[in-house]
């Protein structure tokens, strides 16, 4: 049985994990993921790539909504900005893929000031509506700025390349997306332990109290929006590099709702929750497909005409069940399982 | 005894070899096809109808014994009309489900997004729902497109207004979506204006997703337009016509093929304008369309039958064309053979549902003749004004 440890110096206090076990598990998971292209086909890889890429965006949203407590329904807008920035910078300006990726994040971060500034005076539903309006504005700007974005025709996107090495093809892009996700996870874990990370938590819990303790609310909230938008912009750029073609249809308002669902199902404010939530939502339609397939021909025939409606319904039901039965989401379940395992045989 | 054993072993080896040589998605008894369609969301009206057409063709073919002893089966993937999901869906069909060919490929930008995957897999693909010129320019060796370029949809009804409705002295206008699709319609409209020396007094672009057309309609009224082409889709067309009625405008209206969807006709009916629709597929009210509906009643479920519209005809024709390519390969069905046979396809008949279909041209595009229809707002139905005519 593992016991908790007392921290006796600063190095122990700031360490990402106080045990070797999490590192070993993480290394094992990474090794498994690194071997995945050897056994998975294009579709399986495509699903994993989607999970990796969206997880980066959801990590960003989680920082804003889960950690800093600022609700956003506008992340489809940041995703769209990142995707178009990547498309324009690589296709029209022939910038190297990695530089374009970082610039795409930076452009989204700058654009976040449009909603970040009103957030200083708005809370809850009001902020949600403001951010929602932001998505509509961005979509319209993209449609009207035809010279830059090709309007509703959409844009082709160059394959991601770094120092002359092209990540064209599912297998290569898979590793690029995996590396980006690992970097995003490490950055997030570290960010949450910094002064600004703790300030975000304080603002989430009680912003007036946080202010009374000397936290600059304006700077803290704006930084939350900018960092979150940077992550989402990078995710958008990766979405563009993955599909190699973008138009505004890919980034509907529903994407923002789905992203929020991923955060909630995963567990607000938890890094691993963001990844688990994304994986669950992305894999849910495939799981339902398998479930209907395994249920036999009778169910298949019965569902033949209604299958798509049923899938949509199940999607909602799963989210509702999580909210009702496990408000801490998958991260909560993970914590309980871990506690049972660590404290066994004394676990309850 | 020893000889018998050797013969049996040789036969087993041969059959094993044949099984090994079998093409992806083809077994001794079945050929697996795939479709990516918008089966959920607002565009499901199109996707479900298209899939119903494909199901109908497959049911009909299978009821007649299949193709050279093999039955057809199809897997339908929903993309929700989102290009990134189209890419994911087509990868699933090719890589996970291992389909032999694709017969339905959702909207135009979605198809453009799927093209790299389709080209890489070298999979026979029939595009029959959204004939975007970018799909066949440049030519993709395994992709075949059914449908004329969009500009004909803008040209044909304007020509009819001059030829048959004696509107040569009229004032004309067009509302078009400000993208490649809308510009192709505008090009067709302008071609008619130039060819017949007509007065085009208003050419008004609108942005995709626009819902309010009151300013545009007011401009058309101010310019005294008597004939107008609406490059709008279902709900937008109904909204524009409702504005025309509110302003009590006396105007002859034409729109593109989506205007003959029963839902579109019903939506526009209250405005009371009998508008012109060009289409390269038969309508539900044509004898050929009626015959197909009878067949649909026999083979499709009530839900699929309820989705019947021009896209059902589209799905049916697309699958029948692919089936013809497969049939011509005989017992040895391979992707290369089907592509080769489709490349040779000439004047394939569809019993009046379309004009003859030919792919033996540099683009492998069946540029179909167009039929003109007109709606009857009182009965919310459609009647044909012409036969299929090549322009």
C-alpha cells in the first residue's frame, strides 16, 4: 500500500508528481500510443488523431472554464481562427508548418481580447452569450473577407512540415499530434502550479476575495482568455492540417457546445479529465455503432431508419447521466478507482 | 487414393489462391459499397433521400439475383454535413469497413475534402449529388461525376423565359450566393442575357447563410425586374418569394434544382408563384419518377419512402451506374476493372430518370441534358414543361 508523503522542501512541493508510479504509467501509455500506428489502420489512427488534436483545444477550454471559472461558448471561433491562420500562412504565405502553428495560436490569443475585455464586467450566462456572439462574428468575418479566406468556398491546407520533414499521411501526422498533445499537457500541468495558475483558481472560487488578496483581476482574466485561445488556436491549426481542407461549416456553434461537454464529462479543471472527456465524446458514436452491431440483426433492422436520431439521443443521455451521477466526470471516476487501487486492501 | 488427395489439395490451394486474390470488399457472395451522406442535421433531407435511392437500387438488383451471383450491400456513414467528419467517415469506410467502391459523396466542399483520401485509396467513386467542377478538374482517375456544370442551371430557365414566355423585352435580375457555386449560376444567367440581348438590371450577391432578403428584394422591385433567377436554396427561396408577395410584385421566377424538393415546393406555395426549375433528374410527378416511387413502395421502409425526392433519384441512378460497371467486369470484379469499364460507359439508359449517361470523355463527367419543371402553388406539385434537352 502506498502512503501519502510529507513535503519537506520546495523541490518536492513543486514536483509534478510525488511518486515514480505516475511517471511509469505515463511512459507505458506513451509507449503504447507510440506503437499504435503499427497495429491500427487509417481509420483508427484518424480517431486517435482527432482525440489528440481536440484534447489540446479542450485543455485550453478547461483552463478557462474549469480552472479560471470563465464560461465560454465561443471556442469554435478560436478553433476557426487557428485553422484559417494555419491555412493562410502555409498555403498562401508558404510559412513553415511549425511556425504557422505557433502563429495560429498567437492570432487566436490576440482575437481572444475581443471577448476577454468584456469578460471583466460580465459573468455566467451573460459571458456565455457574449462568447457565443463572438463565434457568429468570426464566421461572418471569414465569409466576408474573401480576399484572405476565399469566403464560403473554403481553403485547401498544406501538409504540416517541420524543417523540411513533411507530416503528410496519417502515420506521420499521428506522431506530430501526439507530441503536440504531450507538450500541451506538460505546459498545462506546469501552468496550473504557477502563480497565475493559482490566481485563476482563486478567481474561479471567489473573484472579489481574490481581488482583496491582491490578484489583478483584469490581468488574470485576460491571460486566461489568451492562454485558452492560444491552445484552441493551435488545435484549430492542427484540425486544418489534419483534414487539409477547411470551410466555416467545420466550426459551427455546436462545436463549442461539444467542447464544453467534453470538459464537463471529463471533469472540470482536471488535465486528464479533459483528455478522457474528449476521448469519450469522440469515441461515443463508434461505441454506439459497435453496440448496435453487437445487439444483433433484430435491433439493427428496428433501428435502421432511426439510427441517427437514436445516436443523437444517446449522446445527450450519456452527458445527462454524467452530470446527474458523476458530476466530477471521468476524472472523478479515475480518482475513485485510483484510491481503491492505492489503498487496497483497506479501500472502501 | 494418393492421386485423389493430391487433386483435392491442389483444388484447395487454388481456391485459397483465388480467395487471396479477391479484391477488397468483394467476396464470393457479396460486394460491399459505401456512402458518406448527411444523415443528421439540417441537410439530412438530402442525405436520407440519397441513401434511400441507393438502398432502392441495391434492393432491386439483389431481388433480381445480384450481379453475376454476388449481392450488393452498402454501409451509410453520417457526416452531419461537416467536411472534417466527411474525411473521417470516408477513412472509416475505406480502411475499417473495407468497402469496394463509393456511391454517394455528400456536398461539394465535403467531396473536395475527401478527394485526397479517395485518390490515395484509388477507389471507384460515383459523385451524383453535388456536381462541383472542382471534383473533375483536374481529372481524378477513379472518380466519375454525374451532372452538368452549375452554369446550365442559370442558363436554361432564362432561355425558356425568352423562347416560350415571350419575355424578351423584360427586365431581369439575379440573386446569387457569393461563392464559386453562385458565380457559376451567374455565369449561366449572364450567358443567356448576352445570347438573347436581354436587359439585366440587377445582379445581387448574397453571403452564404443569409436569411433576410428584404433589402435585396426591394432593390429588385426598384429596378422594375420582371424576370428573376434565385440562386437560393430551399428555405431562402421561400423567404424571397414571400417578400415578393408582400411587395405584390409581378415577376416570373426561376431557381435551381433544389427548388423541386417537395419540402421546398410546399414552403414556397403560400407565396403563390409558379416558379421554373431546371433539373437533370426526373421529378416525383414524372412518369419515370412515379414508376420509381412504385418500386420504392415495394422495396423501401415507410420512413425511407417518406424521404423520397430528387436526391432519391440521384442515389438510385448513381448506384445503378456503378452496378453497371461492376456487371461489365463479369466474375472477376476488381477496382481497376470497374474503373476501366466506367471509363468506357456510353449512353447508359436510366428509363427516363435522366438523359443517357456517358463517362467516356476527358473529365469522366456525365454532362446530362436538362428538363424544365414548373411548380403549381395551388396543389404544391411540380409539372414538367420540357423533355430532357442537351444545351
